[in-house]
C-alpha cells in the first residue's frame, strides 16, 4: 500500500483541515460507505451528489468529515478538535485499505457482482462503539424502526457536530451510561435494548482492544457483554474493522438470501448458510456483501419481526 503514503493534513482555513487521497486501489467510496448510512433521515451521515459527510467522535474530540468525490481521488475536509484524526480514517472509510484480492469467486452470482461492482469494498475505520450502538438498535426490529430510533436518540441525546454542515454527533458512551431508561422509551427503545446500550457504553473504553483479535475472538468478546449476541457483534465488527469474515448469524432474512443466491433454495437456515459459505472462509462477509448487492429482491437486516409499538412494554 505504498501508494497510500499519507499526505499531511494542511490547514485550508483557521478551522478546516484538508487531505487528498488517491483511489489507487480502485475503490468506489460511495458504494463502500453506503453501509454506514441509515437513510435520508440519518443525522450523523449524509449522502449527496458528489460527496459523503459524517460526524463522529475521535480520541482528540469530535469532528465532521466531508469526502468530496473526484476523478481518481477524493478530497477530504474536516472540522473540529478531532479533524486530524478524522482525516486519518479516510482511506479506510472509502475502502482503500481493504484488499479484495483474497476472494476467489466460486459461484457465478459472486463473480458477476464483482465484475459489475469492481469498486465495492468493506468499509472500516468507523468508531466501534458507534457501530455497536447502531447494531444494538437493530435488534429484533425492522430496518425502518432502527433508523427512526437512531435518528431519535441522536437528536435527543447527541450534540451538534463541528463545522458548517449541520450534522449531529451520536451521544458518547459516558453520556449514555448516565441516561435513565425512561429517556429511551419515548425514542422507541424498550428497556431490554436500553439496558444493552448502557452496558456496552460502560465497557466502551475497553472495546478497542479487540482490533488485534481474530474474527471469532472479536465476536466472542463482544458477545460476552449483556444483551449482545453474535448478530449484533458481527454487524459492528464488520463496519468498524472491515472484517471480511464476520458473518451475521441470527439474521432474519440473510440465510434465505444466501441460500437462494448460492444454491437456488427458496428458504434457508443459519446452519445451511454457513455450510454454503464454508468454501469462502476468511472472506465470508465479503461474499455476503456482494450477495446483498447482487440485485436479488429480498429485504434483509437483522433478526426481524413486524413493526410494533413499545408503549406497553
């Protein structure tokens, strides 16, 4: 990855840093970062023609990052105390740190999607706790409910992000630890998930150490937290670390999607899905990403049930 030698961030104005990152490895930033976007109502991440913006917390503090797409490169601009840290994450976020060459396509649908979307990569670099918060909110509800709850929790408990873009920062772990359950309930978050969020927030300072672990060890470590199972752990690990083998076991739709794509079967189980993905061990999450983008008409995301009210829960 010598071609990605870091170009130093240089001040563009008193409160803005910029960095140019070449697309030396063929990534498509928009396709890749779409995995981090929770739709038009997402207060943290914004997609618009020619640019992607995201607000986040970093070691040095909060920052807003805007990634502007250009031919063969991106121009990244950042604001806030964590601006320099934010610029450091750009190659990972846009997929330039991901290496897809280890994948050997053994099924035609996988090969076709690789040819059709050559720039699709696994994003990485997102803060682990922020990815975990989104995953916890996605437990046992529909995608629409997840998006609504995330927007609600950010707007109610988050803060305005630095810079001129008007994005919002998700609440930091230390704020969530102190938040009583009754604050979560009007946001569409029942007590079980509220308690899981607070438990994860209490452990947030120690979570980054899992970066050096294997996929199985990462999932096991996160799953040791109260209320977090393999699905929640794998979702967060894939988005934060770009882990190419983190498969979301326990998803409501994913087994059927994978079984249909790889074996032409009309339904599937976790066991059958893992059996079909076994030849791709080490790259199973990448194969799932390709299948999800292959155009099969089957909704997926999380262990799901019909939308419901939590008013009486």
